């Protein structure tokens, strides 16, 4: 009997122990609450600013431009200036903070002319991260060159913080009795002038082209007479005389000179000629080799092609503007056409240039969907109109020159005014002929507008 009770007690003990380890029906096991992890702090700075350029805006001012920050959590730009080279901005106090991510230019003011300054721009994110390792650019502000005020010239618009400042070199033929080449400052004062000699004054139309050479001399075309190089004292140091020249000439890096003939050109004429310093012809291009066929063979308007511009490209090819055909061609050194550009878009185009992005900028004189007398930028592979400037007023026609400036602005030349416009189309500088207008609704007015006034212009920055 004693053993019987021991067995019962043992069984009950097992039952009790098992019950204490078994979950009650319907109960849920709850895990212990996890300890929350602290968020990882953002310590990654925005990418470095790229595309920084500087421009001497004169009289203690310097203009800066840069490319828009790629930071997703952008907060502001920091602008730094120092009189010594800047590689690390740690410990430096910015001269300006800019909250607007789209504001990618700034004018530093109150600087000392003649003192070299170093500038850097950084982006700062919302966690105050900043890429402090920078590459700074140096520039020395200088006073604006002074000149002589001309009663016929007037600067109507001058926004010094938006322009690519410099002098502007241009031929001025508004007074046919005194054709000249002038260089004006940003206020329109003449800082250099060359009067065309008396015996050459009849050779200024059409296409009185001028360009500054790397040696600071001036190269210019006298249509139906020749191409000349003069020094700053007005002395002729080189020339090539020919009556089959008009509109445009360029000095090439190898010292050769390339020019066009388009005014009254015939099918047997060379539309482009390249000569060396000895005056020997080293290359020619004849449009008849490619275009003496329909629909081009029957065209004639002040010449067969009226070729008005030529540019030697870095790849060795040559860019040629055939005005009467309403397009531009690129030809290889053998003279074969590599491609045509702007067909169906351009209308009596002038001064084409290939931009760094591969697009082509021209001074276009009008064809839908392009507006009337304006600068036009197209993507040559698709024909897409990428950008176009506002059109010119009738009294300033025709438009025959458009140059893209380093800050993205465009310098555009009409017969009675020259403007610098931003990519948004805002005019930030304008030089006009005072009191000079042409009535282009009449045949004589159109003739005067084409032959008198301005033709081309180049902006010369101190940084060149």
C-alpha cells in the first residue's frame, strides 16, 4: 500500500510540471520589444561644383558662373574668395550664401583692381555637409578701359552682373564716307579705331568682316579687293589681293588664311580658298563638284551660292554656309560633303558655328517654325530647334552674326544694333546706332540695311 501512494505522488508531480510549461489555450507569445536603432547620420557631402568660370566685370567686380548642383538635398551654395589659392575651404567664411539652386551666377563686388583673387563655389546640403576640397580659379579685376564717346553710338542696356564683359570689335560702315573698324568698351566708348584708307573705302560691301588674331593684330576682308592684316598702329603687315573674295576670312592655326567668295559667284568659281603666308593657294572647294544638279543648278541671287561663311573645324573638315541653298555643309579635306545641316529650317543663314555640345548656332533670317531674324541653335542630327533668341525689330534688320559666349549668353548683330542675350532671351547689353533706321519695306531701305551699319561683332574678354 505504501508503494501504491508513492507512484500516485510521482504521477501528480509530472502532471504539475508539464502544466506549468504548457501555454494556455488561445494565448499568444509576445516577443520582447526590440531596442530601436539610432538612424545613421548623413555625412556624405554634395558632389563638387563643376563648370566654374570667372570674368573680369571691371572696376572691382568679378562675375562667376557654374553648373547647377546635382545634390538631391541641396540647401545652399557657398561662395568663397581669397587672395591666396584655395584648395580646402575648412575654416573659411563664405562671402555669400545663395539659397536658390537655379541661381548659378554671382557678381563679387568691392574688390581691389590689380589684386589677384581666387574664387571657389561649393554646395551645402540640408545636413550641413559640404565638399570642402575644391579647385579655385584666379582672376585679377581691372578698371574698364576708357575711350572716346562717339555721338553715333549708344549703349541702351548694360547689366554688369549678367554680361560676359570685355570689349567688342566690329566693322562700322554706317557712314560710307568713313568706313572704319572700332573696338568699344561696355559703355560704348571707342577704345581703338582704324579708318579704312581713302583708296579702299569703296570695298566695304557686302561683308566687311573683321576678327582679332592671337598676336593682337586685326584680320579683315575688303570684298572684291582682298584680305588684310594690320597691327594696332594701323600698319598693313600682310595682305592677299583678289577680286574673288567676300563676306568672311579666318586665320588658321597653321598660319594659313581661308576665305569665301559668294558675292556674284558663278559655277566655275571656287567658293572657298585657303592660302599660305606666301599667298600660294593650298586648298579650294568648288560647289559645282557637289551641287551642279537640280534643284540647285538653277538658283541665282546675287551669285549662284552666295557663300557667306567658312570655318575650319577641329576634325580637319570645313563648315561652309551656302546662303542661297538655305543650308550649311560640312566637307572633308577632299571636298566631299560629309553632311548638310539645317535644310528645311534655315533661311539665308549667316555665320554658323558648331558649339561645344555639337549643336549649330546661326544667325537666321526667317523660316517657319523659326522666327524672323534671330539666332537659332539646332541639333544637327535631328533638326530639333534647341534654342532661339527673340526676333529683331524691322529697323535693325538684317541679322547676320551670332556668337555663343563662354557664360552661355549669345552676342547677335543686326544692321543698327548689337545685343547680348541670356539663354532666357533677356537682353543684358545693347549697342545701337543713334538715330539710324532703315525702312526695309522699300527696296532702297533693304539695300541700305544690307550695305550700311553693322555686319559682325566679336566680344573680346580679358581672359582670352
